């Protein structure tokens, strides 16, 4: 015997409502998943440089400069080949700043001793400079200049200065407090395409030409690990990679995936992201 079931009309109403809610959830839930996928797909994994490192820098040729737990500085190229080793990183004390903007001339700065050590492309010592002998006592950052000299910002005199390998001043700006009517404290100097960029995280980028004339300001505040490559300005802020194409109004923001949160340091250069972790440095392409 075939049983016949009777359904109350409210059953159909409830079932229809349930189906509509299920369909709505079906379309809503993947939206967040797609958003996460889009974030993660912006960064394509390339490879890992294994090892235990405390810090690193990357130059415009994709050479990576690694400082390990034993204070050894090692340079490897984009293929992973060792290009040089420098074992005397702590000879002048604790390293304050490492500049690799010129692949042929590496700068190590020791703030406590006001000393700069210059290395060649194979990390052999070229020269050392005692800034105190030139009456320069307070410097936070430096960079190799376009003509193979050195840019520094004298915090005591509030001047951007270019010095040679003997520490002698070749040129300098006027007191920037008088020029801008404000005080700045740059954490980074970048020499790029006929201009010098001073970055103060509390003020932004101050741009000067090679003759020391003030040109412009970019008010990107609180960025960390700033760099310039391929005419693009990079920095990190609020768990995002910020990129700005120089000479345009194009600012792009890339939310960083949550799995980057366990990293010790992140740097962006040459369209790549370098993520320092406990077991090494992961390299990602940025799309």
C-alpha cells in the first residue's frame, strides 16, 4: 500500500523561505573566500633562502645581503650563488645601517663610533671613514650617491651633505629648518634618477635635486622599509604593501596575507617581496 502524506501549506512557505536563505548564504560565503584568494594571489611564491638570519637587504640586481646570528655578512646573487663574505661586521661595534643601493659599493654605518666602512662588490674592505674627524657627530642614515660618493644627513647641522671616501664635504644644503620652516629627522636616504629622497616617517618624503635645491614633498606617513626601484616607491603601512609610481597619482595598496604576520621583516624591491622568517627568507613576486 502506498502511503499518502498530507502537508500543511505552512510547510511549503517555510521550505521556500529556507531555500531562499540557503541560496543567499551560498552567494555570500564565497565572496569573502574570493576576497582572501585575491589577496593571496597578489603574491606568488618563488623560492626560499634557507638559514637563520637577523637582518638582510636587497640591491637593484636582486643580490641579497644576509647577516646571520654570528654577525657574518654574506652576499648571494639571484641564483643563490655566494658572491662574498665579510666576517668583521662587529669590528666597529653594533651595525646601525647597511646601504646596498650601489651593488659595487656597500656601506656599513656604525652610529656609536660615527664610522662608515665601505666594501667592494665581493665584500672586501675598501675604506673606512671616521666622521668625527670631519666634525660630523650625528647621522642616522646614508646612501651612495650617483657619482660614487656618499649622502648623509647631518642631524646636528640639519644639512644634507655629500662627502667623499675621506669624509670631506663636497657639497651641502642650507640649514633645512630655515629652508622648510620645520625640523625633520630622516630615517632613509635614497638617490634615484637625478633626485635625493629623504624620508621622515612622521613627515613624509622630501625631494631634492643633486644640487641641493628642494623640489617637492610626498606626504606618505608612517611607512616602514621604504625603497625605490623601477620608478616605483615601496613601503609598508597598516599591514599593507604601498606602491606609488613616481610622477603619477597612482597609489596602490596590497593587503598582506595573514600568514605574513609571523615574519620578522618584510622588504619590497624589483617587483618582489622578501619575507624574513625563522627558517629563512621567502621570496614572492608581486602581481
